[in-house]
C-alpha cells in the first residue's frame, strides 16, 4: 500500500476551520513555540503569508519572524493573526 505524505494530509485537514482550531489548541498545549509554528501551518493553508499580511495589516517579513520558533509576537499581533484566520481564542478553566 502506498504511503501518503503527512504534510499533505495535515494541510488538507487544516483547510477545515474546525480542524484548524483543534490543531491550534493542541499546539498551544505543547507550548508557545509549537503554537507559533501551528499558526504558520494554518496561514500556509489559507493563502500564505502574503495574504495574511494583507488581511492583518502586518508586514510579511516580520510575520515570518513572529511565527518562527524564536518568534516573540505581541498579543495584539496574535489576536490579529488568529482573527484573520477565522479562529477565535477562548479561555476555559483548567482541569
């Protein structure tokens, strides 16, 4: 049986907003650096950094830096990015 590329499968799943939200929630549980990389994955599926830059009114190159493992975006940048991706941040009680 032929194998499929994991990234292709992931990108297909992330096109679904509910899957993307679940993916980002799981990434956030793993840590800030994983969450930022997850945001980059979702942005890639939804049209790339150029489209994200236009919709957030943030420059493309700083977006790449923000969404890297070493990124340190401001909260306002994160909320702009998440909102642009059609996802909503929520706070829930910890278990």
